[in-house]
C-alpha cells in the first residue's frame, strides 16, 4: 500500500494549473483499468469534472472524465451512460463509453495530493467542434446559426420523446432539477447567498426573485406532458458538429425536469447576443417540428430562465476549491441580479 505524502500543499490552496497536474496523475493511474497506462494525456477542460484527452497511439484516442467527488454516485454515472447509449441506438449521436478490462464502465482511484478518491470513466474520442461556447456564444453566418438551432430544437425534442418512452433499467437513478433542487433551501449546485460578492441589496432582489420563481414553478406542476427526462446541459459547447452529424455530449446533468427548462438552459448564455431572438425562435421552431410545445408551457420560459440563473449563481458557492468558479462569481452575480430585476418587473405579484 502506498504511503501518503503529507508534505504536499492542500489541494484547495494550490492554483488551478497545479490542481490539474495532480488530477492528471490520478487520470494516469486510472488508465491502468483500461490497459492504457502508457497513453499520453492532455487536459481539455476543468470545470465540474476534469476532462483529459487520451492518446493511446495504436490503441486509439479517448476522453477521460475525472469526476468531481461527491457530485454523482456510481449508479448515477451508470444511469447517465445507459441513457446516452440508448439514445445512440435510437439515432441521437452521443459519446460511446469504453469498458474497462474487467468489463465495467467506471473505476475509482486515488493519488497523493488529491484528498479524495475520484470516479473515472473513458469515452471514445469524437472528431468535430462545438457550435459555440459559454464565453463566446455562437458565431457563424446568420443562416447557419438559425439552421443549427433549428436542428438543436429537433434533437432536444427527440431526446425528450425518447426519455418519456424509454424502458429504463430497474436500477436507473438520476437527480431531478425541480423546485427544491433549483430554488429550494438546499439547491443542487450550491447556496448563492453564501457568495461574498453579493451585497445585502442584491440578496434582497435575488431572494424576491427566488420566491416568485418557486411559486410559479410549483403552480406549473409536474405533469407528464411538461416534465420528464432531459439532457440538462444543452449548452453550445456540448453540441458538436461532426462528419457523421450533430453529436450531443456531456450527460452529467441529465435527469427529470421540465422540458422548457432544457430550452432555457440552451439559450441562457446567449441572451446578450444580437441575434438572440432569431436563435430562440429557431430552437422553438425545430422543437415544435418534432414534439408539441403548447404556448402555456412556452410562457414559462422566463421563469425557467430565472431558475437556471439562480442555480448557476450557486455553482461557485458550492465549489470553493475550483478557482475558475470563484473568478466568474462576480460576473454571474451581476448578470443574475439584472435578470432578477427584469423578472420581478415582468411578473409582479
């Protein structure tokens, strides 16, 4: 048994780059489970999870996810991968999970310098590029953007239709994005009111918006026509243009929620774009070409946006050890407070 190195600085106190170096060491150790311990790895993204490109030479290229500790259980991850696989079989392209040499889809390992053991899984590499990003939005010719978002609407509707009819495994379990997990007293991402960058006046605005959102979501309800299994993270960076078609990535936040919440998530970080209305209309049009979206449900879009914004604002509060999360907290605070003021003005009690 390895003897822990107690001379290392605490993980939460070192830089993001240094954290990634330690997580890369953990990823290399985890690759033994796939007989890829000699592969070359490079970091791709470090946000909720740490994601690494894996170049195994003749053994192929892959992506390894090193999961954030405590965020998802083994059953949650297995359920995510099971649904993604079922969607691919149904014609919605998703990443392909790679079994370990023992036939499982997940391994858990630990190294010095990372205080917890981490779950790791491996996905086949996808050649392609995202339609956009959180930071930069979507940039392309007007007609291409409209065409892209109409297609994304079609994919979202197909995903929802599949989730509603899919015969899930008995052990299937995923978290829900509902009133309590979004705007309750213990939201899933974290408590936004614990952020140091928020003033008392800003908190008052946010709490008022949270109460209004909670009431409207509760009244909207959880009927089968409006609530079911969703992807949960339909952001531009999670949708790839590939030679074989459009591929939907990152099911880490999939679970039960409102279908309109999916669309709100897809649009949330695009609100400042000059062509936002065209993008929104294309997304809705594409969705309605595949699946009904009654006006009474679409009218909940501002409330879903507010719920999404409040949940995102809690994200840095729940991830003190991720320095990038702390860096974006002031921006998220300013943006969410502005959204809350607009929401309260539009939906007076």
